[in-house]
């Protein structure tokens, strides 16, 4: 089978398409023949070395496809099931072996492309707005990079919960998309002062919760946009890592709370995984969350896909198609 491999960290040029042996599932594992591979910003951190991985290595953590082999002891799946996984290494490939307990069945009515575009990003939104903090009807939330993969899902899900959404985006085209998805207010954060706009929109109060996966470039604006005792959820580094947080900063900006979560800590059991995935599929199935696959690339063009993602040229989710 074909797989993307890297033997050193660096830019997109370190990604290489190679032929490898098709792996056999061991006990408790399944092999999926991929129909679509989800591209996530975390893949660029693994490639660049921001999040260290052992090299040489495969890349990618999310895909959907048909179960074509099951290892001993697997009862969750049978050959022929449509399944998806998020958070297992080596997804940029024609097929992959993953632990059955880390994969989920894709329900009828949801196709493999949608599942690969939505599972990791959707489960991220699920834990961020339903469990880490429960977004309530009428609550105003700040969502950065709102036209991106995670951002689009967060805007729609928060709107379905009755929240007021202040979205930030990097271009007019993305602003239009955020509005179409239901964002109540849109800030062009490359041109406008985010905190000043948030204060204006909220009558000076600020927001009780802000979701920031842009990191370095938005950190200061997010800090200054929060209401007293507000919650700063820092969950990514699209522009580079956020600076270290000093306790004093949290005090001086209104006794704030700061958290830096990652999905895996909100999926510590198969039950948590199943519940999170079910919530995502339910939001999609009900039509409350629509998944935009803005870009697809052949597997062999993983480099191009990373260039597009890192140059802010993408809207919605991106897929690699084997
Ligand atoms: N903690 C977790 O468990 C978890 C899980 C999943 C994802 N995440 C994080 O969530 C974020 C979104 O992930 P995604 O896969 O859906 O990506 P994405 O949002 O589709 O793409 C990233 C977006 O970030 C914005 N951005 C701002 N400054 C940027 C810069 N200097 N370079 C590149 N992009 C920049 C761009 O939108 P504009 O053009 O509108 O600025 C870009 O389109 C990432 O930071 C990711 O690491 C975290």
C-alpha cells in the first residue's frame, strides 16, 4: 500500500509517498481500507516537530473507510463495517491498523468523506463546548478562526445551543462563510482590534468564554476580551504557540481561568469516545451541523495540502483521498 512518511522534521517537503507492506491487525486491532483521510492542523505540528514524534514515522491521525480485517478478540467491528477513527497515528495511507477501541462505526446516512472531515474536529468541539465548559443558551462566546475545520463546527453547534457567537476570521470570504453558518458578529482579526470589538459588542463586559486555537497572534486579544472570571480556552497553535501564562496576568485581567486542553484527555475510555462520536454524528444527522469539505487532495499531494492549510488558504475541512 502507499503511505506518507517523514524521516526528519521540517516543512511540507519532508513528506514522502512510499510503498510499504500492508500491516496485519494484531489482537484487538482492525484494518481499515481508507476512503478518506482527514487533515488536521495537528498533523503540521507533528511534521514540523512542534509536537515531537519518533522518526521515521507515518503521519495523520484521522480517517474513515471499510473494515477489511479484524484481529483476535475484536467484537466491536466485523469485516465490511464503515468505520472511522481520530487520534491514531499513520492515517496518511491507503489503509491503517488501529485499536478497535479507538475506532467508531459510522452510522447509516453519513458517508465516509463526511466522517473523515468531521470526527476529530467534531469531537474536539463536543468536549470544548459540552464538557470542558457547557455553553448555555444566551451566553456569548468568542470563536477564533471560525471558518476553519474546527471553527465551522463550533459556530454551528454553539448556535444550535442558543449561544451568541462572536467569530473571528482572516478574510472577507471567510467572514461571509462565518455569517452564513450563523455567527452573530464577525471580526476580521487581521485588520480589527479584537478586544476593542468584543468590548463594543458586549457593552464593555467582555465574553465569559473564549476558544482560541490560533495561539501566538491572538493570545493578547483573547486575554483582553474576557469578562471578569472568564474562561480562556487555549487549544491550538495555528500561528505558533501562545506565550507562557503568568498567574498575575490572569489576576490583572479579571480573575480569569486558563486551560490548555487536548482531546485525548477527554476520551479516556471507549465509553467517552463513543458518547463523543455519537454526539457529533447526531449533530450532523439532524442537520444542525453541516460539514463543509472545502478542499480535497490526492494522497500523493499531502505536501500541497499542508501548504494550503498553513498558508490560511483553506475553508472548512480538508481531505486526502487515497
Ligand atoms: N486541543 C485539541 O484537542 C485540538 C483538537 C483539534 C484541533 N485543535 C486545534 O484547532 C485549530 C484548528 O484546527 P483545524 O484542523 O480545524 O485547522 P483550521 O482551523 O481549518 O486551519 C487553521 C486556521 O487558523 C487560522 N490562522 C490564524 N493564523 C494562522 C497562521 N499564522 N497560520 C495558519 N493559520 C492561521 C486560519 O484561518 P483565518 O484565515 O481565518 O485566520 C487557518 O485557516 C488548530 O490550532 C488545531 O491545532 C486542537
